[in-house]
C-alpha cells in the first residue's frame, strides 16, 4: 500500500505472492485478535491488530505489489486509474487465498483450546440483524460499509498520490486510518472494509455467515468504486484551486 499501484519492474507472480502474504498477515492480525483476546477488552485490540498488520505488511512487501491486501482497495485503485483493470481479478484471487490460509491456521489453533472461553468464527464473522454485534439492520450495515470503505480509499489515494508530502509515511497513515475505521464499524457489523477478510471468516463461520456474506462483498466494492471514481474530481480540483 506504499504506492497503491502495481510497480512495473516486478512480474505478476511476485506481486500476487506479495498480495497473498500481506492479506495473510492482515487476516491473522484481525481475526487472531478477535478470536483470542477476551471480548470484554472491546474493539480496540482488534482495530490495533488490523492496523498494525497493514502497516508492517505494507512496509515489507508494498514496494512489490503496491500493498493492497484487499480486493476493495484493488478495485478502487483501478477505478482511480492507477492500476490496470486486468490485474484486479488476479489480485483479488491472491488476497482471498492468503486470507483463507490465515483463517485456516487460526481455526486449527483455536481447535486446540479446551477452556471454552474463546469466541468462535461465527462470532467474529461479519453480519447484520441478529448477527450484528449490536443488532444493526441490513441498511445500517450497508451504509456503514460503503462509507468507511470509501473514506479508506480516499485516504489511500491521497497519501499515495504523486507529489504527496507523506509518501514515505503512507503505510503509517493507512494503518492508522484502518484502525480508526474499525473502531467505528466493529460495533456495527464486526467491520469488513475488506471482502477477503469477510470471506476468510465466513468459510469457517457456518451457514449464517455465508448467507450474509454477499453484503460484505457488495458494499465495500461500492464504496471503493465511489472513492476511486470521485477522487480526481474532488481532490485534484481542490489542489488546482488552492494553487
């Protein structure tokens, strides 16, 4: 995510491995914190887990793939004209594979616990209605996911824009932004923003999580497209006016 695009010098296979690795770390961080830290600790440990995971992964492999680690990010980056559309599907597939691998490892680790005090994958999967942490409706969840994903993409596109004074610190800004947005969205629907994360937890979360998964594919994608399409008209115009 250091550049929010796919650097030309690296072949596609290298970029896909980087995306799978980064998404693996992201899902390991967010679901690991959600599963293994006591629910009484609130959303902060989970938000920090996902923010730190994105930050360190972006510094580690962002220079190879652009550091998306999220199909919605790849979609928004392509909509903003910073990535070929043909690469979006490949990136998404790599991200989904990385996320499912991480969730599978966490599932195996959790199976070794005998205390009965841990949350299960159904509890940490994204959901609405009775599967929302606080009973939020389908409409509320859709609005939340569209808005937080759009804000996330606007931040990514801003801190990685050509000429940005924050270019070297982009992963830090992006990781902190993701943590902040998770603090908003976790009480609503366990916070997706990332279809790969939602798929990873739903695979092990049971039939209800799988039935509601469509929301967490469609809403983040819509938010990402909105941000990608509107970034130039909104923020480039503001820069030109200021100049």
